[in-house]
C-alpha cells in the first residue's frame, strides 16, 4: 500500500507465511478460471463487485480515483478524481451510497453510488486502508492487527476485531472482502489472503497466491505493485483478485489444502 517497501516487515511476514503450515491452519491453493483486463495505471486500493460491475479505488496522491469498471473489457465507465493532498484508499457500497477512505488525511468521503456526486465527509483517527460489509456493519482495516467495526449510518466505530494468527497479532491487513461469513484480507507485501473468523478474529485459513503476480520486469514499480484487491460476486459465487497496476484481474477458485 503505501509506496514504501520495508524489507524487515517483508521478511517477518514471509516467515509467518511459512509457519502457517506448521500451525495447522489450512493453506489453500488456487486455480485461475478466467482472466480479465485491468488498467495498468490503476494503483488498486479497494475493489468490490456489484450488479455486474467492478468498483475500484486507486491510490497515490494526485492519481486517486473511484471508478466503475466493465469486468469483461476493463473499460472505465465512470470515474471521479480525489484531489491532492488526499490519497484514496478502500471503498464499500452501503445502500445507495459509496464510502471511501483516505490513507493519512484522517477523513473519508460519502458519494452517491450512481452519480459519484460527493455527499458528505467523516473523520476517524489513524490511517485508513480498506472497507467491506456484511450487509449489517462496515469493517475497516488500518494497517494494524485490528479491524474496526463501524456503524454504517454514522460511520463511527462501535466495536473492533483483534486479528491473530498462530496466537500472535497479524499486522498489515490490507484490502478486505466479506466472503461466506468470513473476512478475507490481503496481507500487504505477501502473496497471502487470510480468512478471518469475525467472531473471534482468528485466522482460520490462508490462500497462497504465489505465482499469480506478473513478471516483475513488466511492472513499473515491482516493490510496490503488489497483490491487493479482492471482490466477490455472491450471486454466482465468483472470487476476483488483482494487484496494484497489474494488467489482469483473475477469477479464481480455491484448491484444497495440501494433504487433503
């Protein structure tokens, strides 16, 4: 996320990734069932699927946008820009509105879902990384091991979920998606999506997407153009993933953990 590559954090997270298997947490593989085009200028911060379209937020100061995208062609059908100094982050739909976070400005924005007209703003302490919803509440990541639970009408924090893996806090939770009663979260700077039980915050599964990323030589900034972006089509049970400035969005299915 944040255009800063921290080798110490990366090393620690890679060690944690290898430890999942030893802890008994199931590690799923993946199979690509369809590939869709993706705008390589889109520094993906948030992604969700709704009524046949992808909605995407992009980051970096001066290049932050919210977009409505045709899945099949990758064509941007509608777009609104977020002026500097704000840095766009996660988005979520709530009823007929679209809610957007910013990274370090400590404020978010509410738009009309259909016109993208800005309706209001709200504030929060700390950083904003990602949003998702279960249809009742909104969940927000901020780069720590805590997922905030927001009232969707007031956008005030009403609860929290402390996320742990192998009994330890799991930091750098990034893009979020609600999938079949679990919170899926990209773990920044890794190839992993973790499956989180919202009732207790425990990581109950890991999706290892090693090998999905494009050849680093084809990326403009391989240290930062990492896996990020999860969208779920609940009606048709389709899971989509992508990365920052990746040329493709992938529809994937999970394969069973090794040994099963």
